[in-house]
C-alpha cells in the first residue's frame, strides 16, 4: 500500500465517533470517511431481519462509492448481527465492535461485572456466547438500555439531557451492597459506542466507583495491525462525514476533535 489508506467507519448514528477518535490517533496517515446511518437510527427500534436487510446492501453501496481499504463497524448491534455476512459478501477487511466481556472479566477483582448495551445487543445470542466462552467464572449482569444511545446523541447535538434520565438507564448495572466493595459490581462494559460520549456523566452519577471498559482503543490497535506500517511522509489526510438521510451535519466545531482536528469535506 503506497497511498494513504482509506478507512470507512460506520455506525447507526454518532456513537461510532468514539471509535473513530481512537482510530484517527492510531492512523494519522489515513483518509477517513464516517457514515452515520441516521435514516435508520436507532437500530434498537428495528428487528434483526430489518437490520440485516438494511446494512448488508448499504455496505455494498458504500464500498462501491468510497473504495475503502478497511471498514470499521463501530456499532455493537450491527456487528453482532451482520459482521459474518459482510465478510462473506465483500473482500474488504472488516473490524467489528463487540461487548468486551473477556477483558472485563479478566480485570474484575470482585468477579461481578455488568454489560450495558442496547436491548438488542444484550439479548443477542452472540453476547450470550461471549459470556459462556469468556466470563471466566464472573457473574455477568446484562442491562439493556432503551434510551441511553438517544440521550448521548441529543447531548452531543447540544440538547440538554437530565441526570435523572441518565441515572435511570445506569442504575441496574450496580449490583450488590454499596458498602461492601469486595462483592459489588466493579466493572461495567460499555457495549454501545454511543455510551462513551456520556462517560464523564456516567462516572459522576455512578453509585460507587467502577472501571468502565471502552473497546475503542483495542479496535484502533486491530485496525492499525491490519493496515500494516504507517506511511511515512504523508501529510494529515482529509476526512468526510456522511449521513444516510443526506442532511447536513451542522456540527463542525463539535465533530472536529473526533477527526483529529481535520476539516470535514
């Protein structure tokens, strides 16, 4: 690969920006195309069959238009449903986003973790298989949040959201006696890429301190490994933001940090 690689990052909305931020930092030599499928957001309001029927052909159109060297599916819901189908249909390398249950259980001292995701992600067989294979004797609490992704989108867009609404989504993750630090939940997996957008607020509202597991750094390392060595002498590459609804993003100043300071085409 002699030219600057093109990385396409795909999500249902703006949550994948938390993954993009880490990938940009790992591969400053790349051109980035971020696609938010806002015309179908939120994925949690659609059936599994509807999401599959939506994402697989849409990805073919995006690959045909943008010719990426690698695609990041920065969405747990889409990854747990369509990643195998995408790899079977297209020759481009795909990196998915799945609940980080294995590292969370490896790091938990109390052996009690929670997985905070969308309702679809936590009920999916893929997630249950991860628990069977990698829970390592941990007690895993699955928490399906109906509204947290939408709350994160609203806050990033400059709308006010209340602590009460965020806390209502968060509280079921905390299991055990708040006074007994040896047996209560000590690790929470953020199994939706939208949730790190609210991390500061999650930390502040948590009933007690926990470790929050964000898979984005590990995804960025995997992307960089697949692309191979950095290209020397390449100036900071460009970036573009695309909404499938064809609306203008209107969020330039807010989005620029996620793109490593790049101006958006």
